[in-house]
C-alpha cells in the first residue's frame, strides 16, 4: 500500500466548504488541476466522472462514499491497483475546520504503482486545498 495525506486548517465553516465540494461541475473554478469536468449523474455514490488536466490527460473516477457536510471519496481502478482519495472536513474545538485529502493506492500492483504515480497524483494537494478554501471564503 502507498498513502499520502495533506491537511490545512481554516476559519471557513464546514458548510461553506461543503457547498464548494458538492457542486462538482464548478470544481474547475477552484481546482487548478482540472481543465474540464464531466459528470455522468448526480453527486452520489456510484456516479462516474471524468476530469481532464490542463496538459490534456483525462482520468475517469467513480464516487464511492458521500456523507453530506463531512466527506466524499472517489476511486480510480487501474491495472492491478486502486487509487482511493478521501476528502474530509473536521470541525475542531477551536472553531476552525480541518480540510483533509488522503490518497491510498492498494492492490497487487500497489507497491510498484504507488511510488511511480502516487507523488504525481498528490503533488498539487496543497494548491487544491488552498483553492477550495479561497473559493468557499468568496462564496460565503
């Protein structure tokens, strides 16, 4: 297994952050890694979607779990490995909110695929989380 996690704290409420997350068609507004986005149904478990990066690479994923106001996860299935990314909001006792992006690569080919593609997939997490927070601040 290969795994990576990035988190950041903010004064933005979980509700405002969730509004930015729960409208996937607007993700390109705040996620610099998404040039275009196509959704095959509702923001719900089992729905597939495609994201194309600014360099033209397209990836197809599927929503796995959605807990409104708290988390959503997606999965990409490769040849001998799965890439699961969990996006979570945690309300902190200080009144702040922690935004967490966690990726795990599992399966028979994970020990090879993880070190090869994991860092590429997660390299922009700090920028993406910052974009989400800024978008939610402006929208609130």
